[in-house]
C-alpha cells in the first residue's frame, strides 16, 4: 500500500539511489552527461542538505521508497513579486515500477499545500526530457505548469564552415568593453519586451570586464566593419542552468546575442563554433546552455545546435490563496 509521509533524513540514501539509477538510464541515452551522478554518493549530500532545511515528502510502499519530492522554499521574487519554490531535477523521482499518474499527484498534492501555506505562490520544477517524460509533462500541464526554460547539451566537435560573408569573428579584449556593454543592453531590452517579458538586469558597466573577460571566461564578438553586431560568452567548468551540468568538463554558454541585421547570415553559428573550438582547446568535454522557451528565434537556433536535456516548468497559484510569508535566502 502506498502512503505519503514527510521526507526525513533517513530517507536520503534510498532516495539518492532512486535518482542515481534514473540518471544512469539518462546516461545510456546521452553519453555527454557527467557520469558522476550515477553514483548515489554524489546525490546524497544535496538531498541531505535540502532535507534539513526544506519541506519534502516521500511515498512509501511499506518501507520501500516509491518516490519523493523536495523543493527550495521560500525564494523571494521568484518569477514575479511573490515568493516561490524550485524543485531541481534531483529533487524528485519515482521508481520505474510505479505509474507517474499514481505517484506525482500524491507527492505534489501534499507538498503544494505546504508551499502555499508558506507563501510560495510560484512553483517551478525541472525534469529530464525524453519519451519517459511525456506522462509527467502531461500531468504538470494539467496542474497549470507551463514551459519556461530549456537546458541543452552538445559535443564540442564542429563542422568546417566558410567564414561569415562580410563579418569578422574574433576574441574580445579590453578595448571592446563598450561594444560588449551595448550588446548586453540590447539583449536585456529584447528579453524584457513582448512576448518574452523576462525580467533582466544588464551587467553594470563597471563589472563588464570581470563578467566577460575574467578568469575562465571567453567572449567572442562578430564585427561588421567597426560595429559589433553579435557576441557570445562561456565559462569553463560551469553550467548556466541545471546544476548537475555545473561541473568540471562543462563549457557553459551564458550570454549570446546577434543583432537583427546580422541574423540569418550564419553569424550566430560562427560565434558558437569559435567558442566550441576554444573550449576543446581548454580540455572541455561538453557544452551546455539554457534558454527561454518564449524566445522563439533563439530557441530555434539552440535546438538546431544542441540536444534539449531538461525542461523547467512554472506554475502561478492564484495569489489570493497564498498568505503573506517572510522570504528567506535561497541556498
């Protein structure tokens, strides 16, 4: 008989094994994934930390863990002015012998009540894509979740390409800080506009050098004569989205923008390939990126170059159902 209980520290080892087994299956389907998370010992510290400070639930079949869910709460101003909760990809899992539609309603139904009581009106959850995710995706849509962010991955190998006609691609330097600031401001304005409406804050001008030219960071710019029309940046051994990719060997793309006049001319692809070649020279094993699903032009580009691996979805609960809560720091 399946019963729902509060997640306790004693459930961590079984929950970690459950996720590690599920992750190992993901690695069979995609050899680029960091292999260390197939080991439960790499997951246990994360779950143990969450279990000490965050609400969670576990579904037991007798004494066996059939599934679990934990989320980081309470995150202030989470996709809006209200507080929210985030369930990372390792913060939930179901044993393969149980039905998604049987387990997740029990887990989310119990935990959502706790979140709302704590003032968390925004709920977000990340899950692995693929055929096995379809049932979960359908269930979440039924609860009112919508796609927000996509994490994607690719190898560093690139095709041979002729130079972008009329454009020059080169690494950025200190003399290019003004051009970088202009591109960053344009990207922020674009993401804040309809229909994306993503709340962003461009990097302050005095921090541009550190963010775009700092240690382990590489930025390439595309030039149309003396005007910078596009740029891309990545960080060594880091990932911009799912924290399981934020590990050694990951080249994390965390800025990219191509001006309207340079789009559909291969400029974005040439920028990406320059970055990938640099990452390969630095010994990276994979490249990862995350992007907003509402940014359709960028989504089309990234999905043509990368394989989506995680989806992050968001639900907004009617704020009249949510009591005021005092926000705490996000771990």
